[in-house]
C-alpha cells in the first residue's frame, strides 16, 4: 500500500509572495499616514499654541490641559454629553429590543419592508437629517407645532432644546439596534424556545428568561459602540442650536469642532480630544467589567 505524502503548506509562487508583501506594506503605510501620524501630531499639538492659519506652533507645556480641566464650560459640556449619551443609548436599546422582538415574532407581516424602513434613517447623512428636523422644529410653521397645536420654540427654549436633539438622534439611530438585535435573535437556538413553549412558558417568560440572557453579548456590543458614537456627536448641535440656549446643549465634541475649525485653536481642541478619549476608554472599560462580573455571577 503506497502512501502519498503531501505537503501541508506548499511553497507559494513568487508573484503571490510579492502581492502579499505589497498589500501588507500598503496597509501599514495607509494606517500610519491617516491614523497613527495624525494621532501623534494631535497629541504633540496639545502641548503647543497651535494655529495653522497664522503658522503658530509655540510650545506652552501643560497650559492647554490646565485650561481645559479648569474650564466651567468644558465640565458643563461633559455633563451634557454624559446625560445625552446615557439617554440616547438606553432609548436605542429599548426601542431596538421592542421592535426587533415584534419583527422576530410571527405576528408581524411584511418584515423585509419594516426592516428597510427602520434602517433607512440610519444610513441617511446626519447633516441632511438635522436640516430636515430643523424645519420641523421651526416655531411658526414647523410640522411638529402644527401637529401638536403649539407654538414652542423647540431649539431655543432651555426646557426643550436638549430633548429636541435627543429625539432627533434616537429617531435616526434606533434602526441600527433593530437590525443588530434581529440578527442576534435569528441566531438563537430554536430548541430552547420550543422546550420552554412545551413547558407552558408565556411569550414574556420566554423573552425574559431566554431571549434577553442569550442576547446579552449583542446588547453589550450595541451599548459600547453607541457610547463611543454619542460621545463624539456634534453635527445636530452644530446645525440646530450651536450649543444654545446658553450652554444647555453644548457637547464636548461640539467644543472641539468650535475650537479647531471656527477659532483655529488646535492645541486647545487637541487637549479636549484626548481627555474625551480617556472618558470614552473609561466608560468602555466599565461596560466590559460590568458585563464580565454579571457573567461570573450568572455562572455560579
């Protein structure tokens, strides 16, 4: 009986090796030029008085960092950003769970149509959405006041401005959670639900005891990616309120935009960017730690 010995990894041709090396080098150069180099430049710039229009790049030590950390406006913006992010994430997950469950159930018809409708706002550019909602919020002839029979100045009344931005953001983004959660639901083991149904568990009991625990990794993924995204939100504020009235809607990312591209104070904006990055990293770490702790408690 003859034995045919085959090499597990045959030698690649010269052209394959050249192609592989070319792609790897191109990726390294791309990430270096467009990711790592700008990050390093921004970090070094945070220790300078940096104005590209005037050609200023004057070392000033920790002055930018001290100005940020002692700024009442910055801490107000961080408070607004945290509140905005937590409410938007909670609403995104809650609405996503409700709609995904409805689409996953056998009670909803035309599921592909609804999935498309829910996801359309998510892929629409935020600038376009913000301008449309700006007209809807218009106090004299806006659609919202026409429907409610009110004359509220939604964007420049301190009682409603942040809620108006939150409502726009939630409306635009909940489709993302619906699609991700729906995909997670379709990947769940069907035998668990069949066994629970045979045992007489109600739809709510199956959702609470089976669907939610199994969807936990998906929910955590949505929470973390949403927190990272919402901590960088500035477009709706820029289009709708410019941080007003007063400082009611000023967010940390909007201050970065204003300082860098309106006032051209790139050093100060860079310092805020890295402080914001530290906050995002801290929240992400807390989310992971909480999830791991819950898993450990659940495994006992």
